[in-house]
C-alpha cells in the first residue's frame, strides 16, 4: 500500500484562495489527501507563522511549504522600493 501524500492549503476564503483550492484538487492524484486550513483559526495562523507563510493562498506538501509559496508577502523594503513613504 502506498502512503498518502498530504496536501494542505492555507486559505483565507478569498476568491484567489478558492481558485488555488480548485487547482490543487484538479491536479491531485488518488494518493493525495487534500485538506483546506482556515487561517481565521488561531492554531492554523500560528502554524502558518512558524512555517514562514507570508501570503495566501499557500500550499504545504507533506508539511513543507511549496516553493511556489515561499518568499512572498508584504515587506517594508519592497514597499519602500515601490514608493510607499515617499512623496510623489
């Protein structure tokens, strides 16, 4: 018997998150176990912080943040580079 691959989607329930859920469900194989985790739940939000999740949707594959979901999110340097905090 093959072990199941665990796919977890961290979601805020927004339309973009809904699209990500649909994509993962569409490409998941029969040995994939897909679970949607609601970031409104404090324990889910705390786990997301521990994993370094900086934006949603985010996908975990066997407990690891997928490469497509790492290193994104709002940060001060990027905002300042875009002009935030500077007169126009």
